[in-house]
């Protein structure tokens, strides 16, 4: 492991941490505020909830909301936290090369360190590893144009990983303590990140808890409206149909429903205009055009002069 930088500006690091926490909570709150129960239930396993004998709307909402927040907060945190801190701590700059987050130019040794900052150590599968190698190769070409040496590094913000050398593979890997020591020269820096947070997390918790409670109440209300029977019981058939019905069948049913509505409108007024049809039916214009064309082709509808004629 090479020590790239032997000092850091504590104030800059604290500022970066403060902004990273602000960005994290703002993104998390934005996701909570726009969350819709129908969007969540589309991707959840309804059979699992039934197998656990869940009988209350709030039980199901609590389960799906906790899972959603846990998943999204890990992703959001990884995207907004470690990179800006690594940049501030190392004195490097944001890279313009895709897949590379941080560049540190060592003018003394005429070398550029290209660093991809990752969250934990379990981020790579075969495809993402291949893409990372391709991104490093692009960065290497740019570095060679400037006649500088090139050192590719994947740095993990937390976790443990046996350090590897770029001599043995296409890039060096360092994690946790080793990664932050590489950037700062301070073996205790990985602990100091917690210290530098100070009381900042508490600043956001109250607002987050309030938004979480509001999202929970809203989702329970929506779940009850969409997925409960009139007697208050869970409409499991309704949930299963919403979650797993054939898209092909639903498409055909939607088309048939639109055909019926168009025929009904024309029966009431044979001189109804296309604009009136578009205004009265809650479908996209292109979809209505398609359905009318289909009715004409099926010889169920014809346009004679300014009037529509139902032929069947």
C-alpha cells in the first residue's frame, strides 16, 4: 500500500462530511415523500406476506417500508458519502473519467492515482468488475497522453479486504483503515470520520422520523383503499392480481374497455368529434387513435361525412 498524501485539512474534511450527511438525508426524505404503495407492491412478494399470516394493513406497510428504507439508504449513502470525503481528505480532485471518482496527481513522482471510491467490499460482480477495468483502461490512456505514470485503485470506504497490488492484477484494492491511511497518512483517520460527524446526525433525525411517520400513515391509508375489502380484511386476490397478472391479458382488457367506451360515446352522439373523445376518455391520444383504427378495421365503426356510424 502506497501512502499518497501525508496531511489533510481537518476543516475541509468536516465540511465535506456535513455536506455529505445533508445530501444523504435530503435524498432519503425526497424518496420517502414521493413513495407510493402501488409502486412498492409491484415489486414485493405477496405470497411471503400471506405465508406470514399478516392480517393488518399496518403490518404489511411496516414490513415493506422498513425494507425499502433499508435498501435505499444503503444505496444513497454509498453514492453521496464516501466520495466527497475521500476528495477532501486526499486533496485530490473529482475525476471527469467515467467510473473514476478521484484523481490525485503526484507531481514529485510524475504519477496520477485514479481511484474508484466504493462503499463496501461486496460491490462487484463479473459484469461490474469488467466495466471497472474498462474505465481504468480509458483513464490510463488519458494519463499516458500527459506522459504521467498511472496507478489504478479501488478504495472501499468500509470493510476489510486483503490489500492487493496493481502489479498482480489490473488495479490495486484497499479497504477501510488501509484506504483512508493511503489517502491521509493517518492510520486513525477511519475512526476519526465518526468523530468528525459530531452531533450532525442528531440534527436530521427528528425531521427524518417525522417524514417516516407521515409516509407510514399515508401508505397505510393507500393500502387500505387499494388492497382491503369493505369489511377491512386484506384482499389477497386483489394484491396477487395487481402484482402478478399477465401484462398481455391486461393489455387486451384495457383495449376492450376503451372500445366499449368509444362505442358508447358515439351511440349517444354520432357527431362527436375526435377532440371530444380525447377529452372525455382518460387514455393517451395515441392509444385512442389506435383503438379507433382497430374498430374501423374490424368493421365495427365507420366515419361517414361528419358522423360516426356503428356498423355492428
